[in-house]
């Protein structure tokens, strides 16, 4: 039995720019769509981008300090295999992607060693892509 796919609906302010980000930059396939929303195949998971009006009064996204960096509290992403994460990091760097937090490794040579990077989509939604050196340690307790 395969694992269930995850579904996430999220707000965007520019559907065309969102398509470019997810399809052209990240390589997602577009699924069903309408005038105000589009689905994307996020490596087997369904993302539904829903068009909303920009809100100039929206407060800045909350962050928490993690390893001396301001990590956006509200974010989503993927846990990739290590080689896939490295390939994505090289691809994004070659495309001059604007990283919120650039690719780096946390907890090197410790329990839960992981590679991570963050970027924002055109509507300001934060995405994290990470990989664990040992995929059995995704939920292992270690340095925090």
C-alpha cells in the first residue's frame, strides 16, 4: 500500500506568477485549474493555489529563530532524498533563485543531520525543502 498523498490549499495573489514558480522553476506538473485556482503535482502531493486579493495590511509573517536564522513559522515543503535535495539546490542556484534561507546542513554528524533551504513563492508563501542523511531519523530526537 502506498502512502496517502498530502493536500494543501494556499492563497496566492498572482496565479500566472504562481504557475511560473511551481511549473517552470520547481518542475511541478499542473493539474486541474479554473480562473481563480490551479492544482499542482508536488511530487505526488496535491497543492491547490487559490487566488486572493492582495492585502496591504497583512502583518509580516511570524518567524522563530533557528540556528541564528529567522525561519517562517508558516511554511510547507518536501522531505527529499539527499541526492534529490542536492540536485534541486544546484538547479535553484543555477536559476538564481532568491533564497529566504540558502541551502545548508544542520546538525552535521549528529542525530537528525539534515539539509535544508527556504524560498518564497511569488505570493510570499514560504517553502522548505529538506533531506535527512538517514531517512529513519526524520522523527528522531537529537539536537534541537
